[in-house]
C-alpha cells in the first residue's frame, strides 16, 4: 500500500540533490520511501496523510547508549554537581544492581527506556552491554538488547570489575565472555581511558578489539573522554566505525580522524552531566571529520535519552549550526553505525522519519526542553 504525506512546512532530507524542501510531500510503500518533492507535484497514492504544516526530519539515530542496567546513581550525580569529579568508579555499583536484577526486570527497564527514546523521535538505537562484567551477565544483557535492536554492542571491557586481576579480566573478556556474547552482538567496544584506573589502556584496548574482530564483530571505541590518550588514534588505525566522546583531542588526533574513515561521535550530555569542558565540534568539522551526536544514555555520566537535548547542547555549547547538529544526530549516527538505509529521506531509503510540532528544524535548538516530537512511524 502506498501513502502520500502532505502538510509538510519543511522537509529536511539530507539528500544532496533534494536538500531542504518547503511545502513538501513524500510517498511511502510499506516502510520504504518511493518519492519526495514539492506538494504541487505529488503523485497519487492509496492513502493520504495530512501532517498539519509541520516540519519532518529523519528519525534520530542514537548510536551510543547503555540501556541494560538496574539501580540508581542520582546521589553520585548530586555529589558531582557539588564538585566531586567523575572517574568511572560508580560503574561497579551499577554492576551489582544489574547482576541482582532478574531477566524480566532488566527487559522491562530496557523496554521503558526505548519507549522514552521513541517518544522523543529516536527511531534507531544502539545498545551496549557493560554492566554485567561476567560471562553470564554480559551475555544476558546482550540477549535482552537484541530483542529491541540489531545494533548491539559487547562492552565487557567497560571497566575491570572489583576483585579480579586486570590481565585475568582481559583474558576472560577476549576468551569465554567474547564467545558467549558474540552471537548476540554486531559490535565490540572498549573504554580506552588510561586516565581512569578502572578502564583500559591502549595495549589492552588493542587486544580486546583485535579479538572481537577475529570473532566477527565490528569495532567502536570509547576514547579520550577524561583526558588525552591513545583511544582516537587506535580507533582510526584499526578502522573502527566510530570513536566516541573525543573530548580531549591533540592535533594528531584530529589529523588522524580527518585522514581516516572513523566517525567522531560527540556526547554532549556527558559534559553537561559531569560538568566538563565540551568537545570542540567546530575544530573537527572544519578539519573535515564526520561528526555524529548521540546521548550515551547511562546511569553514570548522562541519564538523558533525549536527542533533541543533545542537538540543543551541540548548538549552544559546541559551535555547531542547527543544520549540522541535526545532520550529526541522524545521518551522522547512521554513518557511525555503517547504515545506509536511514538518516536520509530520499527514494530508496527507509520511511524512517520524525514529525515535529514546529514549522522548521531550527526549533529543535530554539526551543530546548520543549517536547516538539509529534511522532515517529
Ligand atoms: O560512556 N565512559 C564510560 N562509560 C560510560 C559511563 C558509565 C557509567 O559511569 O556508568 C560513558 O560515559
Ligand atoms: Fe558510553
């Protein structure tokens, strides 16, 4: 069945030929886009839907989220606002709560968080493990995640859990844990952060990523969040799809990103919620680096599931234009997940869009905190 959508004050396509259309229309067949153009030239279809003179944008692609967790760390957030720095040490408390939760409890928590994201216009979400940190608990986190998204990431190398030697843990992650988790995961990730005594250094990260690739997983990296380090250059060298955070970048990191295929995914909710300096998006974009935006939704550094909030922060705090931020939150996220079917509204792409109760996409940053998303298909 074909559907003609009209009543579109502004359609942001992210297609180089189509650009941004005003008074636009598009036609879908099942979940694919067949036609996009001016309303005056729209072809007939089986059904017609009037969108009320609103803006339509590609569905948000949240390419970085940690949704499989139990417990509450609001007190840690409050302590941070009072001056205590973040170092990743709180992950162990989430690990304990997550291990203690039943499968049904974890599934309900993940389902509720995904619904919260959808209500804010996110149509694609990546979900990481990383709060189980044992063979059984990492595997069940991924088994639950893969029920709601194909974009699942094995993050056994989040931190070294208490009570185990570092080298032994890296051996476990790259051995039995990887074997148990790989069937439920598309990606492998590592928290490469020598500045944190809980996370992994460059050599350990290389070991984890290389083992993951040998097991058939594609690569992504948490890098350069808390300080300068090897995460960004390692990600580019190994051809990771994305390196995420990129808060502390040396000139050589920017050069490496500009010369490689790895997307720099910025997570401004983390800087907001840890009261840290924001990454320099302008410097990256001006150097020709592909930039994505994501929430990093997690109980420690950013418990926000809102892509519109990330767009507003990127514009207000990171020197991005609204158009750049929207691109990064949609087409950029798609590239960070190596997806060519989403992030762009054009014939042959998925009918994966979000309707805003606003006349233009500018309102995403102009009206921060206001729930503008009317719906996603
Ligand atoms: O992406 N940096 C590492 N991991 C998460 C935070 C995890 C936590 O504190 O619970 C992040 O920011
Ligand atoms: Fe993260």
